[in-house]
């Protein structure tokens, strides 16, 4: 199974600041089939980014994804109050795997 | 619209088994794999395995090999996940999900989750 390692574990930021989240794979992700999800307490995960850099339907353009191979990044350009949540990367090129998550909390 | 409705919460004793159902609607059931994902309280998402509803082929995460069995009833558009030899560490929310591309992009759909409690 491909292992995804996310960093940092927790990101403490203020609204309006930029958030940069990292996801590293133990082997190359096939065809850059890498997604990012946002999850809030009591909710199912919400798809933000797929194919490493494509925004999912109805996702604001302050969310962007980049990277290829084994190193991927999710950037939130200016944090809004509703963006404070846990973020997971997922690879879907070889079955599925999830990272352990990054919590973005209010500083 | 694509929808998954899962069976209700379960309370099981250690050593028992649990079987969770996931009824699909809004798309052709045999067209897309169904995955099972679990999430223990306060923990991350863990992929358990998937099933191809068309031919019944399954693949499991190494961690859950021998512990989980995924099956389907095609006429009923329903997938099942059975977890055996339950331990306290198996207490979690269990989700079914699917994802696929269409001409508008890529989408992921989740069931509402089934909470499994393991307690003597």
C-alpha cells in the first residue's frame, strides 16, 4: 500500500493568512491521481482538489493544489473563518490511501 | 443524484462480527467501485477495501486482509462490509464511498456513516 505522510500535523493561523499543507507519498502516485479533502466535525469529507491541481465543483478559487510524483501541496491563499478544519490528502491511482491529516486551527 | 444510505448504528461485544450495508441510488450500481473507509473517533480516514459491483472482484488493504469481507447484492444495489473478531480498536464510524469522472469533472460520494461500538 502507498503511504501518504502529511505535514505539519497542526497549522495555527489567523483568518486572512496563507496556509500551505504538504503531502508526501512513499512512491510515485500514478498519473498524479491525488485529491485533497476537507472535513469538519460530524461531517463527511468534502472533495476540494482532484488530479493534484483541479478544483472540484463549487470550490472557491482560494484553494489550489500543486505537485507531482511524490510531493504535493494544498494552498489556501487567504483563510476564511469556515476554512478552519482538518484536511486529508488521498491517492486514488492504486486503490485508495489517505494521509493522517493536517488540522488548520485558529491562532 | 448519487446517494448512499447505510444501515444504522451497531453495538457489538468483543469477538463478535458486524455487517454494515450500503444501498446505492442515482446511478448504475455496476458502473463504479464501492470503497469502505473507517474513521475512529478523533482519528484519520483509513481505507479498508473496495469491490467491483459488476464482477464481485475485491481488494483489501493489507491491514484488513483476513479481517474484512466486502460483498454486494447487485439486484438490490447494495454493498456490504463485514468485520470479524471485533476488538475495542474497531470502534469507529464506517463509510461507504465511490468516486468517478464524468464530463463535468471528478466526484466523490459518501454514505452517512455507520457507528460501530465495541463493548462488553
